[in-house]
C-alpha cells in the first residue's frame, strides 16, 4: 500500500523487473473534508488515467500528448463520502514519474495527502443472511383500522386489523393464540 501517488524514478528501476515498459495501478477510496468541485491533475512521463466513482476523469492514455505534460479533469466530491478511485500508469521508456494532485476553491493545488486515501476489503462470508428480531409491541407506534372499530351491532362479529409495531417502528406479529370461535389473544406490555 502506497501512502500517496507521488513517484519519481527518473531512469532508475520503477519495478524489480526493469526500468522500462512497466504498468502500475492504484485503487482504493478517496474522502474529502469538503463538498466541492475538485480539479485532479496527473503528471506522468508516459501514459496515465484516473477514474473516480468509475467515471474517467483524466485520460492521458494515447500518444497525442507530449511527454511530461500534465492533464487535468474535474469531479465533484461530497464531504466525508468515500469515493472509489483508480489510477493506472504505464511507463514506456526514458524518464519515469507519476504524481496525482488535487485542488478546489478550499484547497490549493497539492499532492493528494495520505489522509485522504482509504482502502477497502471484502469481508469473508459476505453477503450473509441475517434475521432482525423486533422488540416488544409498542402502542404509540402501532395502528388499528377497520369498520369494526367504530361501527357494529352488539353480539355480532366486528372486524378490524391491528398493525402492531415495536418502539422502533418494526412490524410485529403478536398473535399468541386463536380458536375457531373468533377469539384471539394478543401479547405485549405496552397496550396491545
């Protein structure tokens, strides 16, 4: 894991396999302390590309550009939100370097600091199945509706429905027992 994308190898070895014809990729998460439109600048001796949230922001992959040029693009970052970032670099020959800068109305142009980069890992066993258990029924969150609540004849069946919910608003099933006579028993400590 590299702290920043800020490398100058010159004519030295960019990788243990050799000095020329090297490919590198950095991928992770980027987080800003500000919501703003940022300008991202890549400086490289050869080919480079930058994606943010899978959008190509800077593309210096073809040979139309002179070596050593800086290329920029803009992207809006949301404060404290993790944005997916990917940088690709391909060195062909001669001078070897890559640097990634950012700037905004609140941040002067600088190498993106290590404090803005994060990495993510997939947790084993994910996705996983889980069960949510609601708490006890809570009258203030529950509702009753139906004609049987306000209209009926004594001694006859009065139909209505109780939508029982717990204190957090989760739906509950609280029917404890029922018999063929139409009687039912409901449980709970909060009025249902």
